[in-house]
């Protein structure tokens, strides 16, 4: 399991809703992890900040946003066309 640069990981136990003790949480740092020098901020990953988001996720999100707004724009334009045709039809039938 990857740890920090010293190989430290945090091991914890939680006792929830115990009748005798209530809620108890205990965390202890141990050196059981493998030493790693990887900085997670340098990697494009799902948990990264906005400037490090994976390209495929960015393209997918932007594609969905463009598709939704394009559909809304198309529907509004069709409603305007229907309204215009309805007004012309009323003028012809007077």
C-alpha cells in the first residue's frame, strides 16, 4: 500500500453506536506503507483539481453541456417558428 515519503500510512478503527462506549474513533500512524515520492497533484486524476482533470472527462462533460444547451436552443427556435407561422395563418384566414 503506498504511503508518504517515509512510508507512513494511517490505520484506524471506528466503533459506531456502541451501547457502552458510544462513538469511538482511533487513528494511529504506522510505517507499514511503501515509500513513494509521487505527488498526486502532478497526475491527471478524478480527484485532481480543475486544471488537472482527465482530458476524456473534460471532453465528456463539455459535450453533455453543449448537447443540453443546443437542445434547449433548438426547442426555443422551434417554438418561435411555430408562433410566427400561427400569426401568419391567422392573417391569411381573416
